[in-house]
C-alpha cells in the first residue's frame, strides 16, 4: 500500500510536519508512506498551465493508494498553501485525481481545539464536487497543545494518548484504503 502524508503548510517549522513524519515512521511496517511537502509548489492560478513541480505533484497523488493530510489551523481554516496545492488536483484544473481517492484528515495546533475548524474545512473541500474525494468518516484526531505533545528538537510524538488516537485512525484508514481499492 502506497500512501502520501501531506504536510499541510509551507511554514519552515510545523508540528504537522512532525505529525506526518511520525505517521510515516510509526506505520512503516504496514504501508509505504512518503511525507510530501507543499512548500515548493507553484501557487494555483486557473489561467496558468501546470509546471514541472505541479506535474510531479499530480503524478504523486495519482500513484498513491491513499492520502493523509496533516493540517494546522490558520485563522480558523486551512493554510492558503494547502488550499492552493489541492486546487491543482480538482476537476476544474483538469486532472481530477482526487475523485474517490481515500483521504484521512488530522492535524495539530498550539490551541486547545487541535485544528478542528481547519479539519472540518478540509473535509468540505475534499467532498466538494470538484474534488469528490473519499474521505474517511468518523475518525477525528484533534491534537491540541501540540507544543506539549511533541519534542521540539527531535520531532518525536511523546504523548501516548495521542499515539493511541492516531493508532485507531490509521488502523481504520488502512482498512478503508484496502476496501476502496478493491
């Protein structure tokens, strides 16, 4: 099983990067999980053609059996860079590679709500007619107070309760991806 764990920000430091890296490492015995950055992708513009960075992005998404998005919350929504990166994948941009693609959404934030609004927005975006992704339902992992749950130097997730929540989500996501790709 080939999965992409998308770091949902272009910020140089992010607990969501740590989260994507944790997922790739922790579940490496169950799937081939590649951490994918969006920081060097060309911003979406409806009147421009996809450049080489976007063509590679589209090819990577097409080749994946499933997508995991780790999103922070900026001003009660997803970061603009994440939204822009997804715009290149929808039917209005041409490739329509998200149609029925299995996706899991989770995220970490400094606040207590654990990127809950951003995750809700992300699900709405993914379920929109232009995306029509197959979003894992009913599995929310809201990692609030991220600075207390990750080691800032090593990036390791140190909170066992959070690890157990992610274990549950990932177990369900592996089954979801297998079922979707039958």
